C-alpha cells in the first residue's frame, strides 16, 4: 500500500444549538479533515478536534496545520508502511501536538481497516455491535431551561446525562435536575474550572445530589487535588485533560487520582494510543469511556468504533448526529437506538459514506500534498 496524496481541508459546520462549557460558547465548529489516498485508490479519513482558540488544549487549527505540513505529513510520506502504530512510533520524538498526530493516525487506521476489508472496530479488536452512550448538556441560560433540556434528552431516549458545571453553575442546577428526575444517572464535568481549594465543597454537593461521576474539576496538573477528592468519595472521579499519555496515566493511577478514565482520541494522539491507555486503566481496575469533542460524523464514527472495545465499559459522550448538526457530513447519520445506544457501523473502515456534496459546501479551504 503506497500513499499517493493527502488532502487537508478546513471545514465549518453550524451547531444545532450553541454549546456552552466553562471555556465559553461555541455556535459553529471549524475543524480540519484529512483524506489520505493510496496509489490504488483506497481512502482513509481523519478528523482533527483542535479548535480555533487554545481553550480545551494548547493546540489550535493553526498549530495543527503547521505541524501537519511541516513535520507529520512529511514523516508519513517517508514511512515505508502505512501502519498506524508505526506512525505513532515514528513521530514519538516530536513533543506534544497529539491532536495533529491523531488526525493522521485515525486516517491510517481507517485506511488499514479498509485494506483488510474490516471495520475500524474489528481492526482494533472490538466486538460490540452497539455501544452505550449518554448526552453532554452545556451550561444553559437558566436553571428552568436546563431542566427542560434534560427532559427533552430523556424523552429522546438518553439514559445518562452529563452536565457541564463551573463555579456559580453547579449546586443549584444539579439540585434542580436531581429534584426533577430523582432516578437518572447524573455526571458532571467542570473542564478544570475549580481551584484546588474546592475539594470539600464539590464533594458535598456531588454527594448530596447523588452525582455518579465528577469529571476534571481541577487544573490538568492538579493530580493530588483529584486524589483528595477521590479518597472515600461516593462518586467516581474522572480524569480527562490530565491524561495525555501512558506516563501521565500511570502517575495518576499510582496517586489514586481517578476512578474513571475519559479517553479522547485527539487528546491522546490516536485510536491505538487510546486503546493502550484504556487497557492500562482496566488492569488497575479503572473503567474507561469515550469522550466527545463535537465531532462531525467522521470523528464520531472513529469514536463509536473505539467504544466497541472491551475496556470501554461506561457510556460514551457520543450522541446521535442530530444532537449536534443539522446536516452531518456522513450517511447514514448516527441515530439513537434502544437502551441509549448507537450502532457500530459494519462496513469496511469507518463504515459510513462521506457525502462529497455536503463536504464541499462546508469546505472553506483545502490543500493537497503529494509524495
Ligand atoms: Mg471533559
């Protein structure tokens, strides 16, 4: 299998509704898509989760573009095979820039799976046909609006509800949702918004309202604060931004700073890396799940395939396409099935069709690289 070209496109899709987290509000999503093509016409697709501003991570559209064109695509063209794990090893000497690396790695996994006639999940060793999912609900203008929104998602069939929280938007909205829906599974995610002095406060309201999981309340390097929160807590403490590689995971496991691992393909540098981290966590008795980054159907497909692997035992943040975009880039769209699940596509590679007409409408710029 020889790579003949790589096309990098900048794409913009409008969200169905604005999504607010402790970082700010997103109304549309601008992102990069990579299309790899081999000499015999096989395609592999990768989606980059970096955004325009360095809020969730230090990577941005601009840094990813720079790293891909200056370092990682040249490394890929030099690589003798198109094996994704070989690409991870070959680029390990370049520090950081994991979202940029994941853009290529995911496209290589798609390509490698297609070349063997396997779905991405089978290629990675997954066996599930459906994966359990929940929904992540952004910060809303009012508490009453939040309760209504949660009700709509429950009516739509979502079983697990994750609420975005931050100082000033935590105990009151969580209590209101718990009061309205006494039996649902509630998770919260703060995206690092609390100071490490907030351990006692968070523990109190999370326990009082039977929150099942508290995700990344403290800054990414605050491993000891997360360990203090986790000690004897009646809820799981989940790490997201803190875990970027095997070393950070092993240190956090040693410190007992997590009882749940959020794996995001982009944050950790790819699907094969995410698989390895989830296996390490499982050996330590810590369950994993797949986090979302408002991906289009391409990134979502990769994530659904990864969620089909055995170590991912908690429901993923991978909702149906219509929760995010009016018109997704892929067919068929992901629809919510029985028991709050999404079906794992069966066809080769990511198993969904990229609709070129919609893609070209959403494309703002594109550049093709050849060997
Ligand atoms: Mg998170």
